């Protein structure tokens, strides 16, 4: 009988730091899944997606400007970020609340590594936010009326905000180990950033907030915005990284990895913060470019049907849409106005930057019509009214001073061809009325309608007599003669006249 000696090799053990890294990633995956399935985060994302669907279907009347769309993606992720902050902080203090903190001493992960895992667990929430941001932006960009260019740095603000809030939640949990600290901070941030008025671009300090919203009625070309978006994205990325590694340091991390990460985050946040504050003040080059775009812009011109349409390069695709409106207005006009060549020029006042409400003065040049950077919805009857006023009065400035019966002719030209003339009449008037005197909106100086003119226009649009279009062309010279009364215009067009005489004070 013989014995065989069998030698067994010792099991290969991974280095401790490798096993620690794998354990950190495993814990991060577990915590990320738990965070994404938590009730506050689920509610926040469901509300976020519902808001995107509800808003984007009819936003900007189907004609978005993409350098405005990218900024419009920034506010709602703050609500997601608040939910992530709350749940990340609760995850950090879970072991303290459940009395299981002592059991973690038997694991391979020290507290600072567990903290790193908690910080990594908020990354999937930020990535899901990025998917929502990309979906919202792409939806807008694919609309047929979309123009302009979006900024990747502006689009990154939403996901980075979620990262910052998530890292802040992890740090708060490590600092306080209290379940009530995070809800209290969420309430404070909710009132400060979401329910409050929010910061503006007035000072560099305002850019320390995650989102700096700029709202205004007019869009500007992307090269005239002057927002330090890239530096702000760097600031947010540095803040998120710094907060995450600060939480690890608070939890006991003293190694080179934690120190390097904390230093890198601090450098990025400070660099971005300082440079974004400097970028708030317009440079001499930007100021000169804004002045040039306001006074004598370099426009791209195109010919459509005998008229010339000049627009900023980013708005050049819209010239055909403007030409369609001009053609429809001229189709119902008479005399030489029926085929008179017009020059439609896009005009802005960019001297004060984005978010300002500035008035464009009426042009005194004959046959010139102004169009703005917004389109769709109310902008269509406003533009058609400006075209009609120029066809009747000769210039925008003269059209804004009309007070006699020619105003009836102007409104007939502007509204009679539209799908719902009465609705267009309501939308083009400042008070959304169809009775009484009112201001008629226009891309430049507004027009005005007296009570009598409104009555005649309403009768023409609600139930136009047969052959009204033919009467307009037949009596065009008298309908557009200075001093013609509203009563005479009503008689020529076959509707009852006003009860009151024309008066600019009505």
C-alpha cells in the first residue's frame, strides 16, 4: 500500500485595495438602485417627465430658438436634485438610524470608502437626468420651426445640478448623522432656488447658484448671449467633486486619493467660479458686437416673390415662412399694394444683453417691415398687421399713427385670410378683447383701434358680406386715402357703420 502526496496551491487573493475598489462599486450599484427606486426620486422623475411632455408639445408656439431651449432645461432638474439630496442623506444615516453601524466594522470597507460608494450612487440619477435633458432638447430641435444653436455647457447644468445636490446630501449625512437635517435643508433650498424669484445675471455672485435663469421676450443670436456657460459648468463639476471628497474626508479618508480628489474639486470650483464672475461683465468685443447687431447688423438676405427678406444667419430658414404671410396679406390687397416689393428686415436691440425687454422703434423707410426673433402664435397676426400697415400707410411710423378709417382696411388685410380671424383679432390686441378701443400689437410701435373701428372690423370678420374681397380691391384708392372716415369705409365694404365718429381718444 502506497500513499500519494498531493500538493495544493494556495488560493490567489486579490490585493486588499482591489477588493476594496470592487466592494465600493458593488455597494454603489446597490445604493444607486435603492436611490432610484425611492419614492421621492421616483415622484421627482415622473413629475419631470410629465412636465417635459406637457410643456414641449406647444412650447414657443412650435418655433423654438435653441439657444433659449438649452437654458429652459435647467430649472426642473433642481427638483430632481432636491429629491436625490434627501434620499442620499437618508442612505448615509441609514445604519445609524437602524443601529447597525457597529456591524460595518467587520467588512472590508471603512467608513470613508462607504461614503465614496454613496457619492457614486448619485451618478445614475444624474445620467438619467441627462437623458431627460437630451430628450427635451432633441424634441425641440426636431420641430420644423426650430432655429439657432444649443450650448453643450448649458445643457450640462441640469445633470451637474443633480450631482451637486446628491454630493451635498452625502456630506450632510456624514456631518450630522441626523435624519432631520436633510429635509430641513431641502425646504431651505426649495424656497431659495425653486419657489423664490431666483438670482439674475446682475452680479458675479449670482452665478454661485446652480441655475441662473434668463427670461425675456426676445431671443438673441447665440454669439451675442455672453453667458459664461462653460465656466459655470466647470464650477458645478468642481463643486460636486469637492463635496463628494469632502464627505469622504469627514468620514476618515486621509489617503492620497481623497486628498487629490478634494484638491482637484476645489481647484475646478474656484477656477470656474472666478472666471464665470469675470465673464458676467461684457467684454469690449461683445459690447461692440451687440451695438453692431442693434444698429447695422450683418444679415442674410433672400428673395421670395419679388420681396426681400433679411435675417440673422440663424433665422435664415424662417424667411420662407415670413414670405408666406406677406403673400397672403398682399393677395387680399388692391392697387399697387397687391404686388408691391417689400423689404422685411429682422431687427433686435441686443445692447443690454439677454433677458431685457426693449422696444424697437418703427422704421421711417418706405416699404420696410420689421420682424422679430420670435415666431408663431401671437407673433403671426402682429407681423401681418405690420405688413398691412406698411401697405396702407407707406411706412411703419405712419402706420402707427393711423387714426381714421384706414385702420379698418389694415385689420381686414391682416386678419381676413387667417384660419380663425376673430381669434387672431383677439390675440393681436393688448387686452385680448374684440370690443371697444384697444392697442394693436406690432413688432415695433403699436397701432390703435377706436371703438367704432373695432365694431366695423368685427362685423367684417364675423360675417363678411359676399364679395368683400372684391370691394376692397375695387375701392382700394378710397379705402386707403388719408382722412377717410370709418363710416365711409363701412359703407364701401357693405356693413353697418359705427355709432360714434372716429376719435383717437375713444
